[in-house]
C-alpha cells in the first residue's frame, strides 16, 4: 500500500471575516503528481502557501514531508548573484557539485556563471526549478510555474518537469489554470471551490498522454464542467485550455 506523504484534515483559514479554506481534507501519496485547479478566490494559492509553510494561520491538521521546495510563477532570482549562486541560496558547505548537477538536469549547465538578467524566460524558470531540485525535496510545490512563458517553451517545460519527477520521485502539487496541463502531467486533477475539494479526476496512467484521444477529451470536458467553463467547440490536440475566472 502506498504511503501517505501529505495529509490534511479539517483545514480551515479565514482572512478577517472572509473564510478561504473551509474544513478541507486532502491526501497525497508518496511519489504522486497532483494538479489543483480552481477559480480566482477559490483558495488554491492559500492552500499552496499553507503546504509550503508560508502561511501559518488557520486550524486543522497539516502533515507535510521534509524537505519540501517551491517553484513560483516568477523565478525570483537575485540579479546580483550568478545563476549557480541563486541555485545554491540557503545551502551550507561546498555545494558546487550538487548545484552543477541540478543545473545539468535542467539543461542549464552552460549558464551557471551567467547573470539572471541575461536569461530568457524559460531559462529563468529552469534556474528556479534547479534551485528546488538541489534540495532533493520529498514534496515539490509548483505555483503556476509555466504561466509567464511562451507556448512552445511551456511544452518543453512540461516534458522536463515530467522527466525530473519520474527520475526523482517526489510528491508534487501543481497549481495551474491550464486544464490540458493538468491532464498531461498529473496522476490526479483536483478542483477546489469555496475552500474545499469539490471534484477529483484520476488521470489515465499511460504516459505520454495523447490530447487527441477520446479519454483525454472526456476528462478535459469533465474538468471544464466542474470549473463552470463552457467547452470550446475548437478544443483539439493543439489547443491548450487555459482559462481565467478573474
């Protein structure tokens, strides 16, 4: 039986009088890749912050493995430190070999001495991913890390993240607005609404996934229905269905 890595029970949190998480329960097993979708204000970012230890308010039981690491939507690189120094932030001792290995894994070995402002958007996100991987996390949190990069780079990042997850085996929680992204990468896709998990779809285990397959299309439709989004008539293998509920 798979071991539970992340366990939440009756997690509740309010900002003033506004409830954001309302008695939320969640289990993620060791090595599982979970995608979390939800409308603006549904609580998904707050949930990620709680799991990352960035939000301490609230009540309930939260169990998260250590170490954990977060990759944010923006790379958050320090411009006055070289790429390898950004990846090494917070690590102690001689970590150059570990950092070099992480940069090679994300195909940035040749940019180790570069300054962050000289990186492309995709390179900067890969540097952020290397900074997370070098910590060898048991739990990796991805906060819409592909939202600000172009479509072709996003597809390459999907392949890279999937390969790294399969190589290292951490539990992963991906927060995304992109339905196809969730179905391409995750073992399970969850929908959060009103601070609770309201829908769960187990994704076909076969990898790589085929967005043109009937099963993928059916799961796409189910997710969009749970999100309250009309299904576009043009949806097909080359249409990544990102949506906004702002």
